């Protein structure tokens, strides 16, 4: 018992220590200018904002893995679906796009969903010839779907192809697109979960990995949806634009009163507004996650995670609860994707890299401490800071370790390749944490 008390006492101080370390790093980034830090608050706040968004994504993964033991290897796909929300909700409608093929696209989607529903009914109601019946329904539905879908897509992509070629958005407030992005990801997670959550955990990982790549591939190739690899820029922002602030005499005077130029002040002010907005969303999610984790529902989820057989014997619907937490976690990941696109003002499906948006998020959760919401959040901000600064610290480190080498091709190659050592650095950090703190920096109590 004394060892348990000592472990709990040491764990109690881990979160404040990690938070203090993060604060020190950001203060150094904002105030100290040398080979390791930029000395710019614009840079520090930019890292912080993306760190807060990464914390939202890590929180979603922690719900799936830390609460229920579900290994989601397709994080990038659910993030990409969330990123689609602002493109379809907040951007302005493309003139002529809906008239060109919108109704046929809508009809095709209805036919597709109807085909799936009819196939399910055929499977249930025609037991003797269910294979033939389901195949017939799917084949006929597929041809009907393509008959409606293909001409509509061609018409939309031919409409103002140079600058648009997509269906456009609804022109609604951008903040409304965040829950829509979460709903997109949740809907996909429900479909994946209904099929894959009955499988073993390793099969679930393989299934989510494949689904994630399929989602990203569809977004890259369906130009009518969001311009594909041509990218969609100009996504509205919930905060003012820097140029608008610089043209405001009141803001210019306010910046001068602080002894800074309007360009620097506008960048800092916009990033502070983003940080406040993202921080409010993150704190709300943490509050809800903590309340859920400490409720009877949370205790049930952890019991299922620790021993599915025993939980099932006690009458718990293991598959149903797994589906529930899988959908909730994916919705939170999708929310993070919508927030990220709003921050960038750009939807670029070609940039959805699984190493960045799956591997790195998993590193954040593992290093922070799976099963602990605060650990996942602190780990996300810390790892994102190290990920960004590795591009700067890598060359400095390589200069140091190669100082004894003579000038030549080998030394030049090592120094030139140092900025690309991010994944090596993350691997080293992960190995060190797994060796000396296997439950993470802020472990589950």
C-alpha cells in the first residue's frame, strides 16, 4: 500500500511539472533569440495554436484507446472528413454549380444509401437466396448510382473549371462548420464500426488503416467535392484578417501605444484570438471527457477495456459500447480537422499524410499518457513543439556532433539532412518514454 501511495503522490506532480516545462519552452520561444529559439511571439503563438488543435485530436484518440482499448490506425481519414466540413458549409456557393449537377448528385447519394438499405433487407428477409438477392440489389443499385452520378460530376467540374470546378459551400458562419465536420467523421466511424468492431483488435487496426487511406484518396480525386489536389483556399475565418487590422486606424494607434509595428501586432492579435477560441473548445471537451470518465459510464468503459470477457458476462453490450466510443472519439478527431482547416484557411487533401496525422497523434497520446485526458493534451502540445523545433534543432545538433569530422561530402550530407530528422527524433522520444515512463508522462490514475 505504501508503494501505491508513493506512486500516486509522484503521479500527482507530473502534470504540473510537464505544464511548467511547456510554459518555459513557449516563453523561451517568444523571448529568446539564438540558434535554438526564434525570439518571436508570432512563432510561439503559431506553434501553440496548432498544438491546441493537435490536443483536440489526441483527446479523441485517447477516448478510443485510453477508454476502450480500440486501436484506430486511420486517424488521418476521420480528420480529413472533419476538414471537409468548412469547405462545404462556410465557403461561398459557386455560381452555376448546383444548377449544373447538384440535384443529380443528391439523387445519386439517395440511390446509393437506398441500395445499401435494400441490400440489408434482402439479406434479412430472403434467407434461402440471400447471396443472389443481395448481389442483384447491389449490381442494379450501382448502375443506377453511376447513371446519375457521373454526368453530374462532369457538369460540375466543367463549370468555371479554371477557378472552381466544385460544388461550393452554403455560405454559413464558419463556426457552424465545426460540428458539421465532427458529424461527417462520426457518420463514417459509425459505418466503419458496424462492420469492423466485431473483429479482433488487430483486424480493427488494419480495417481503420485501409478506410483512412480510402477516405483521403477519395478527397484527392473527387474534384467536384473540394477541388481535390487543386486545393481550396479562401476558407472563411472566425477572427479578423491581419490586413483589415492594419488598415484600421484605431488598431494602428493601439499597436503604436505598445511600441510595436502594425504588422507584428496584427499577427500576434489574430493568433491570440485563435488561441482563446481553440483553448475554450479544448477546455470544454476536457470538462465533458472528465465528467464522462468519472461517471458510471466511464467506469464501465474501462472495465470493458481491461476484461471484455468479464464485462460481457456481467451483461454489458461490449460491441455496442465500443461502437459508441469509437463514434464519439472520431467525432472529436473530425472537430480537430475542421478547426485546423479554419486556422489555415486552406483545404489541401494532398497534405493529409498518415505519418503526420496518424503516427504523430499516436506519439502524443502514448507520450502524454493514454487513459488520462490531461496527459493526452499536455503530451500533444509538448510533442508538437518538439516536432516543429526539430527542424531548427536538428542542424544545430548535427553541427555539434560532426564538429570533429573534416569538411567534405559526408559532413555536408549529414548537416543538409538534419532538418528531415523529425521522425527519428520522435522515435527516440517515444522509445525513451516507453523505457523510463511506460505509462506516459502523466499516467492514468
